[in-house]
C-alpha cells in the first residue's frame, strides 16, 4: 500500500549535471540496435533518442567546408541540419522538437566557440533535460565506420556493437523495403562491422544471445554501463516507448508489441531463397565460423554457381552506387555547401 504522506523526490538535472561519458551504439541496420537502445531507455538512467546520422552526414560536410574557420558556411550547415528551412537532411524531425527548441539549439551552436560536435552536444543536452536523465546515448548503426573520429571527439565514451547472423540481417532488410537486389553491399557492410568490433574498447553483443540469454546479456551490459540499481524485470524488457518515428520507420513498430522473442532468429533457414543462402554463407564463411554461426551443407552445384553469383551481385552493387551518385549530384543541395 502506498503511503500518501511520503514525498517522492525527483532530481531535475540541469545543463551542468551531464556526465562527460556518452554512449554510442553501433551495428548494421536490422541487427537489434533499436531494441537495445529502447531497453536502456527503460532504465531511466540514460536516454538514447532517434538516429542522428550526425557523423555520416553533418560531420562530413563540416569537414568539407572547413567549418571551424568558415563561420558563415557553418551557420548554413547548422540551419540545414536542424531543418530550419530547405534541407536534404532527414533526421532531426524525428526528435519532435518545437520551433523554439530548434532555434535555441541553433543560437547555442553558432554563438561563442564551436567545433565539429557543438551542434550534437546542444541537441543531446536538450534531450537529457526533457527526459530528466544525466547521460545521453547515440544510436546510428553505421556510425561504426566513424569509430576513430567519434573516439577522438569523445575519448571517455562507451561503445557498444551489436551483431546478428548476416543471413537474417539480409532477410530482414529485404522485408522492410530497403533497396532491393543490393545484397553485396549489405554483406560487405556487415563484414566491415565485424572487422571493426575487435577493438578492445568496444563492448560486443551477439543479437542471438540477447534473445536466448536475455538476463545474462543485459546484466553484463548494465554492469559495463554502471547501471547497478536496476533488475532485469519485464518493465525493462517489454519496451513500450519508441525512440524512433513510427511514421518514418513503421517496420520498427514490432519492437513495441513483442516481448523479446527467442524465435526471432535463424529465419533464413525457412524464408530465404537457396541461392542467397549459398552466396552469403560462402562469401562470409570464415566470419560465420569464427562467430559460431551455422554452416549448412552445400551440393557441388551450389558451389559451382557461387562464382557467377559473386560476379552478378558485384555488378548490381556497382550499378546501384552509380545510380545513387547521379541522384546525389542532381540534388539541389549538392552544391549548396561546397
């Protein structure tokens, strides 16, 4: 029974309270990065907002325009990133900031001293205040490619990488409307992620272990993050509050309706086409063995067709990249910031 005479004290954090140890979550798309970030948000010790794509979009342009020395172009870049006017960025809208909040972030970012991560820091400080937490996290899967840069800007940060069977990754990507026929690029990205995770300062989580040994995996993660006063309860595991835009990413709604499901693995065995299984498995065979993923038996014909499949997917990949670059050059924003 609750004693109504007992007052619950809630500490309201201010800008000066934020710890200088952010968390970055890496992976490849459809590997469980959204799930793990939403679970961490349930602890109320940290908050991880929607994906920022900051280090693959904003930082690249900041470097290109030499933003540390060109304040006028820097102002244009910040305004574009915050979508305060015409922009080809498409991330900050998921944060659902008010116009006043966006303008405050803009003012804070362009006044006084600034560097490449000033805008990100201002965004995350506001996120912490709104959610009353002391620590912020950032989750953009492909930021693993920018690990060294991020580490240079945030030397005390904690890094988590979550990985998943690449056959299930490709199957999931194919089912949610991502670019079709682009398997070669997806598995190459997966391979790069696996090669990057051997850095000793990155805490690695196997997605399948999270599904099967949930309590053990989360207990180890919480210990690593110094979240020591939280038990692994259903309230933590059964995430209900999205940290993504349902309208922009409807395929992620499954994270809100399903408890962690140990059956959400090895779907490639029954749902993936045979030739795709052959191609992905043989292309990544050494990595799959190292990570203790199953290697099915293949026929002589399967192995004979492997090389033509490599050539085919390589050509498809190159055509996709060419198409993407042409589309980017035609964009009205391509020459806006040089």
